[in-house]
C-alpha cells in the first residue's frame, strides 16, 4: 500500500487520494461544490491508512460518524497517520 494525501478543513475531510493522484483537481472540485472559494485547506502528504495507530504515529485524521476514510480501492480505514521512519 502506498501513501496518501489528505485535504482537511474545519474538521472535514475533503479528499483522500494516493500521493501520485491529481490532488489539486480533487480539492478544487470538493471545495467549490461543498464550500465555495476561499476555504483554507490543510494538505497532508505521505499519510499511511491503517486500522490501528502505533506508538509514535502522528494521527492526521481519524474516521468519524460523518466521514469515511477510503483507499483507492474503496477499502475503509480508521486512521491516516504519519509514521516515523
């Protein structure tokens, strides 16, 4: 499994795509459709999708009741983390 880029703003996950995907296009579509222009997004690259955070992991997103964290194949995960090398 590769790493993913997440786009997050105001507690909302706008995009979760493989790092090599066209994240700019996905973010543009999500923000103009859902919130309009001018939204400040936090972009996190290199996240690992997992069902269990390990000691030392930095959790960048946790699945919640209003969001699903899905990989490119549609598999659901509980966390997106940055892992120490």
